[in-house]
C-alpha cells in the first residue's frame, strides 16, 4: 500500500505556506509570494495546490484547542481553509 500524499497548510502573519509529503519523503514546499489577507485569496492559493498536487489529505492547525495562539484573523482564514478541504 502506497503512503498517503499529505498537503499541510500553515497560515501566519498574512502569509500561507505549505509542505507536501508522501510518507517520509518531502515532495514540494513553498510560501505565498504576496500576502494572503482574505479568505478568497487563501482559497485560491490552496485550491491551486489541491488541483496541481492531488493530495489524499489536507492538514492545518486546529484552532479550537485552548492552546492555539493564532489571532482572530488567522483563525478565520484557517476556518475558510478547513471548509474548502472538507
């Protein structure tokens, strides 16, 4: 059985970054060139990655835990990302 292809997205300080792995092998990584300030911009960035990379799973930070230190804007962006990935 082949290892899952996992796309992990991180949102911080108006930027979004990603890593794409299969098993323990890094296949791709990157960060947005311009700031991601709206949910629409983030959805466009991530949808492009999903279309190109075809991951089995999309992962991001769980902002519902009490130890999450993200600001309200980052939490809203991550929530938008979670809705897209479902």
